[in-house]
C-alpha cells in the first residue's frame, strides 16, 4: 500500500512502525474471509482491510479520530485471525494498538463511556478491587433486570452483572509470591516463573494451583515473583499506552529480579491473552533505553504453559477412553501461533482429541507472528 506520511510525522517511531506495517498490505482482502466482525456485519469498514484504510487515513493526515473510525476500531475483537490469514505478514496487532492509542489521545468519548472504561481500567487489573467488585456483583446480581431499565448505563451494568459468577473461590495460596519446590529434589534441574496476573487467579485460582502441582510432580521448581501483576493487555486495548507500559515495566522488574537470582528456564503464562501481551513486551518497550534489553529477555523466556510442558519428557498415560473437544482461544492460535502443543498433551494424557470445526479459521502460516520471532523482534 502506498503511503504519504510527512517527514515530520515519520520522526515519531510509532508512526514509522505503522507506516512500515501499512506498506506491507497489498489490499488483497484475504483477511476479510476470516474476520468475525466482517462475516457478521458484512461491512468492509468492519473488516481488517477496511480498518487498515481508516487507520491509514487517520494517521497519515494527523487527524483526530472521528466517531465513525472509533466505532469501527472499537468493534475489532483483536482476535488476530486476520494476521494468521494475511499472506503479506501485515502486523495488524501493532497497527491497531497504535490506532487505539491515537483514538484515546484525540477523541472524547461520551461521559458514560468514559466512566465505564475508567471503572474497568481501575478494577479489573487489580486483584483486590476485582475480588471486592465480584462480591458486590454477586449481591447485586438478582437486581440485574432492574438495572436494565436504567437509562444510559443500565443495560451495560445489567450485562456485566449477568456475567458475574454467583460465587467464587477464596484467595488461593498460589496467589502469593513464593517458591514451590519439587518434593524430590533439593536442587531442581528446572526452575520457572509462573505468572499470576490479575483476573484469572480471582476467577479460576484452580488453574495455577494445578499448574504448580503438575510442574512440581515433573521436578520443576515454580517461583511466583514479588510485585508481578496484570500484563497490561486490558488497558493496552483501551489505548491507555502509558498505563500499559507501566504495568509491563513492573512485571519486567519483578521477573528480572528472579532471573538474576538463580536463573529460570522460562516464564510460564496460563492465560493465552496475557501470554500474547507478555511476548510483545520486547516491542512495547523497544524505545525505552532502561527497559528494552530486559523486556527482550523476558519476552524470549515467555512461554505458554502448554509450550513448556510439551518440551518435558512426560510419559504417556494409558488411554482413558474419553473423547474431548479442544477449542483454542484466538490469542492462543492467532496471537501466539500455538496450535498443536495443547492437543499433544491431551493425547499424551490418554484422551482422544477432536477439534471444534468453527474453532479454527484459516490455516496457520508456519512463521510465528509474536514479537519475539526474528521477523518482528524489536531492535
Ligand atoms: S483482529 Fe479479528 S476482529 Fe479485528 S480485524 Fe482482525 S480478524 Fe477482524
Ligand atoms: S490479507 Fe493482508 S495484505 Fe491482504 S488486505 Fe488483508 S492485511 Fe492487507
């Protein structure tokens, strides 16, 4: 795609990166075939190619985001299916991240929108506040139909209340920083950091508890670092760039302390959306001289737990005779390009695995598109 950015605009490294991405798009439109919003709405402006054109126009002309562009970019689910499909390797994720930051800086949303986004950006990344809000939501859940009749924000509050779990697990010991040693070994052959993050340990603490038990059984020592937290994805997707970078720096500092104090084989993440973001830290912090190298090291060590487990020598179990359906998350198959490892592990655990037909879109291209791949690694 031809671009016409001014030299002044190209002095900004974010703009330079976006221009490079825009130039790689050849307008072929293959991506439209696997974009859920285009398939649902049938509007080119709600397709990846349509959004790319709108973002190009907005950035190239240095315009504040119009209400129309905001609507179409807001509708993007960041499923990254378009990146799997694109034959030209267009890094849509970095482009839409830049567009969202531009929207946040130049567009004034309605008061209701601003209030809702501020609430989500404050509560969700903070485990204590999120747990408190779930407690409040569980009590308010029966009143959701009344909320639905309140003008302006009522429908959204009612939708959130209907999604809130009626009860949730107590705080898990795995949420606290600490070291979980493998029982059999004084000096473990393997040592990993496990990311806790924000919402997952509140909603499903069993996931990391089971991960620790399994890794310990396989002789792997697990460390949960002091002061780690939300990966930053939530605010990043809202265009709150500085806040996202601050959260990324906090995790980089927390994990660097562990890496420099004894070394680790990997940083394991059990939520694939968080994994996609942590694997992008090298790119996100590439312009920060204090953090660029540290972030790149974190990014190179980051693994989805299934990727790491697939490297261990796990003896296959006897067939259980049970059939399971595996539905991969978008962030797993498109963000991280992990498609086989989870299924291999399930098969090794004795299950027969079936794919959910509509759970996969276009065939994954062989090259990884996460930021730590050589093609897109910062620097
Ligand atoms: S990220 Fe998903 S929703 Fe957004 S443009 Fe790409 S395919 Fe469509
Ligand atoms: S498939 Fe890739 S090159 Fe083709 S229009 Fe979509 S983003 Fe552009």
